[in-house]
């Protein structure tokens, strides 16, 4: 219901009203988050998690005020950070005292700060999947007096037809490899084994109800079902292996078990081994999340670009626009001109770094100075291109808040 032309044109009118009432000049691009849509999406994520706590994926927000807003909602707890430097900043700002870094770090500067700060070390959990990650920590400290909290990343891919389907993350797959590394952490001075992660990206991050791709979507849904079933069996076996380590080397357990993403909350939360799930993209609803069978987030994040020229009466060219999402290069990674409806990129120029020509039924109606509102393919990434975000409540902007970049940060 959020994607009709009528709804998109109403959005354009609503944002135009907010822009006219806003006292300050707008930057280009103009980033906006619709708080009503954000809160609606948050409530739906909590419903889908069914009582399992949701850790906020900061990579998908990158705006401290939005991270804080999510954490204030009942059902959300803790942050899943994407770099250790970011985690240190979030801990220092008291945005959260429970931060898990989703990826292993060999950032010497950040690791040096972590081992030097008992306060940060008590709030941050680093991720490992190799003994080398422990060595990187020990190489920077003269004393093991400050214990470093450690979680182990376990590959959550699907073994199918001799192939591994899913993100190429951890080398740890079976019970033996996981328990061996866990035992090493437990026995090694200065480290505390506190959790594990199994992120099933092939379930959480792949659309499975794409228009004009019915056959492919059916295959994706089947792979997801196989993956969920296989992973539940494997999680249970690994959990039993880790449970057997309790009491060994002072390890008392229990540990947290993180899983899932916005696209897999139901199946991840349904696994009795899982103690928490993660979500971030589902709060903002980027275009890559438009075609899921399991949920339908409301578009909540937009960036506005002004029309700066009219090459012909049928074309409107906006300034900038080339905010291309990461991942395999393709048309689905380009931004989508969203409001007003009836606009599209051209095949020859696409979304350009300094200009983006637009065609379509509404292009002739656009005048120089008008704003066109785009949606990004991914969540969080567009905010690397701006210093502030306007927060919309109905037909007005209620605040302008800094992004990470606006705080002078680049993670």
C-alpha cells in the first residue's frame, strides 16, 4: 500500500510543505527520515521478533539520533556496530553500554584504545573467527588486567549441492572448529568468552518475491527453507558443544546467541538456541527490501535533489544523484526517483555523480528548483554523503540531526 503512485505523490506534497516551512537553506542532497514510517517499521520488527530482543544494526542507520530512537523502543536492546572505532565512539557517547562489533578488527589504533580503557572494554564485545584476532589484541598490550569480551562468528551458510550458499564470512562451520576456538578463548588470559553470532545473510538479505522474477524467487524461497532447517540443526549441535565448556577455565556461561537480520526475524527468533536477533535496514525500508514475502517495511528514508536544468521539455536534470549501493553492480543498486511518481533514470546516464537526467510522465511538469525525492537501495549507506538528516513528522520537519559524517566521523 505504500508504493502506489497516489501515496508517492502525497509524500512529495507533504515534503514540499515541510520544505517551505523550514527556515534554513537546504543542503544538496537533502536527507529526510519520516519518523511515522520509522516508528511503524520498528513496531512491526518487534512484532515479528515475538519477544526476542532486537539488537540495533548501526551500519544500517549511521545517525546517532536514530540509533538512540530505536534503543528507546521497548523490544530493542544493544547495538551491533560495524567497526571497533565506531563502537568506541558509541560507548564514549553513552549511546549504549552493550555493543557487539559484528566483524573482526585488526585496527591497531582502535584495539589500543580498547585495551587501555576498562570502561570501553566492559561495554564492547569484539568478534573473532581465528586465533589471529586474539593475537592482534595481545600484540598491543603489556598486561591482561583488562579482560576483553569476545564473541565467535560462525558461518551460517547453507551447504547444498557441494556449494556454500550465503555470505563468505567465518571459516568456522562445524561443532569441532567452534568449540576448539571457544576453548582457546576461555583458556587464554585476558579474554572473556561471552557470545556467538550466526548471521544467515542468504535468508535475511535476499529478496524472495521480486516482480517478473517468479521462478528465481521460488528458488530463493526454497533455499531459504532449506537453510533455516539446516541451520537450526547445526545451531543445536554447536550449542551443546559450547554448553559442555561451561565450568572449564573459569567460564561460567551462559552466552548470548545473536542471529538474523531484518529479513529473517521470524525464523531466527523461532530457534530456541537464539537469544537475540538483529535489525537495522527494516527501520528505514530501502528499495532492496521492497520485495520480501515475509514483511513489507514502509519507505522511511529519502534524499531530495533539486532540478537544475531542463535539457528538453521532456527531461528534468537534477544535481548529483549517483549514490550507488554496495554489492554486486546492477540496476537494483541504483537509487530510485520516488516522489513525485512517474519518473525514471535514463539508460545512457543512469544516476550520475554530478547530474542525473530524469524522464517519464512527470518530468515535463518539473521546473528548475523543484525537489525530486529518491530512495536508496540500501539502508545507512546514503548518510555517508551528508552531514545532517531532517526528521519529518507529518507535514513538518521537527529536527535536523547530524550523521556520523556530521560528527566528523568516517568509519
